[in-house]
C-alpha cells in the first residue's frame, strides 16, 4: 500500500523525470488556468459542481480528478486534456 500511495502522489514528477514528457504539473496548470480565466476556487467549484476544497486539493496535488472531470475542466478552459495535464511530448534529437 505504501508504494501505491507514493506512486499516486508523485505521478506527475515521475513523468517529468522519466524524460517521456516535460511540462508543468496538473496542479500548477489548473491554478494558472483558473486564475487566467478569473475564477476563484469557489467559483470554479460551483461551475463544475464540486466544493472549493476539492479545487484546493487538486491544486495542491492531494487529489486527482477522474477522467470525466478532466474532460469537463479541459472543455471549460478551452484546451485539451493533455495540455491541462501539462503533457508535452519531448522532442527527439
């Protein structure tokens, strides 16, 4: 169970360190997009029908949204799920 918790908490960092994908993590990207669109955590939560505390946990990396929520957020912010997750394919040399 401990290794599973470690994997969940550090998933974004593992992707970045593996060299497969580079970019900002989901929590950083969500916060930046939320602020760019002028939402508070509370107003974003109301817009997508979750609590402000849930948005706070997403932004702190303490909780990950399910796939349906990722699609809803991507649509709201007019971006792709990959962009929302901060995934950019590393360019091959």
